[in-house]
């Protein structure tokens, strides 16, 4: 039997306990490609993206057929230092390039060892995929100028993307795996060099648990509810989510609830109709989605949004922020979601779903069809294989 070609990924966090969007995305792609390649992931010992505290042991382990090389974060994020550098680089005043480099270090995960090892070992791989443009491993790894470096940027319109330090990150990509047409269009505008770099719309396949889904928690059984799945954080628009829902309940009354699944970074309001289930299994996540009225997502900064696609494949529409072009694009292409830019529009979208049963049913079917046609693993894996084959 011929020996498999070797490929690698560099990602800031990696593990079964890490459920962040880009990190989960990386794990799913790496595991799928392990059927065709000898796959190694270079990552840190961190599990939490806020502190980057070392939780995993350094060294090598195998996870679902993927070799994982972990390296200890040299220093955890210092919130005061990070805030200071953020204030400097995001102010209106000009700042030296060195200040941006220090901001990258302060943001983390600060792990120079990974970069040193990659510089030594990268040549043994057919392709090295750097996952997420934002963090230290990519910001320091891509400028190495590796001839086999591909980028999975998960980029969107946010303050850091306008820092000069990222120009070199995108310029050194030999191939780019985009998540959506909107992501590529934004990056082409911000980084014109990407127009001339080979790339395609890849996305990610959506895995649905096989077999019967678990019974819903008693606290939401028989209820009509909107569901939110993911990190409960201000950066995900959760402050607005709570504000809009509480205002809707004051004005409309009724029995509608808001059900949350995910880690609590932002405090959840003490409200009788806001129910936080905490961190749940994948099977329970899909069960809760499948019984919801719709998934709601107020985030303005998404490059794909797996939870939107997961809700659609479970036959439930989505209500999303109209300030995020990627989410708006999903709604327009699928006809399985509605979007809002203010409270009145939010209230109107919720009212529409509850008062138009025929249209609601069509939206449910549209969502399934959209995901099945555009986010199949065999198509996505084929695109990765063609990209890998393009490298000498």
C-alpha cells in the first residue's frame, strides 16, 4: 500500500473539548482528510481563547486519526496589556509597525515554539493550512513565506483586519479556502493581492448525529422558543439579543422563550423566559434546534456560521443580523431565513414566523435543500484534494 502524503494544519486551539467555530471547523476538515492523507495539526496547549491558559499536556497525541502536536503557551493573555495595545493600534493616530507586532503577541496565543518548529518541519508536508487569519500562529506563521502555505482565513469586516500586519499574512498565501462568496468579496477589497491567489468557496460539511435524538430537557419541553447556540459573548451580539428579546416580551407578552446553549462569557439575564442549558452534547444541540421556532443570531462578524447551517439542515429557519453580509447572503440564497437591522425589524421577523404557517413550512424545506446542495462533505473534500494536488 502506498504511503499517504503528509499535510498539516496550524490552529490556535484543537481538541474534542474545543467547540469554537473555526477550531471545530479545523478539526472536522482534518479528520475528513485523514482518510486520504497523513494529517498533523500544530497547536497550543490552550483550551480557552480568552486567557490561553495551558490546559492540555504538551507533546503528541492522536485524535480520531489525526496527529496533534501541542506546544505550551509561553505566557497567558494579560488583559490590561492587551487593552493598552488595542487602544494604541485602533486609535485614529498613526502607530509604528512594531506596535502592531506587539498587539499580535498580546492577543496571543503567544507560542513562539510552534513557529520555530513549523519553520523547521514544514517542508515535509505537501501543504500546510493556516486556520484563522487573526491569531498569533497564522499572523506569525504565514510571514515565514512557506512555499506550501495555504490559508483558511475565516475573515470578516472587523477592526483588526485593517491592521497593516495582516497584509503580509494574505500576501504569503499560495492558495486560499474561502467560506462564502461574501467573505471572498470583502477580502478581495481589503487585500487586493488575493484576487490573484488561487482559491475557491470551500465552506464546511454539516454533520448530523445518526439515530434517534435525545429527549428535550424538561425545562423547555412543549415550549415555543427561539434558540441560540454558541459562546454567550458580547462579540457575538448577545447583549443585543437579550435586549431585543426582553423588549419583545414586554410589548407582545405570550409564551415565547429564548433558549441558550453554550459557554457563558457574558452574564445571562435573570428572566423567566430566558433559559440557559449550558454546554450540551452535539446530539442534544441538534435536538433542541429541531424543536425550535428558529435559530437567532445577532452576530455582525461571521465568515460562515456553522450553527446557521445546522439549524437549516434540521429544518428550522434562522433570524440573523442584517449587519452581517455573510448571514444575509445565506438568507437570500436559501430563502430559509430572515434578517433584521433594528428592533422593529426583529419583532416583525418573529411575528412573521409565528403568523405565516404555510410560508414557515416552505422556509423549513428550503433550508434543508440549501445545506444539502451546498455543504456536502464529498464536494468540500474534493476541493481540498484538488488544492493540495496543486502544490509541487
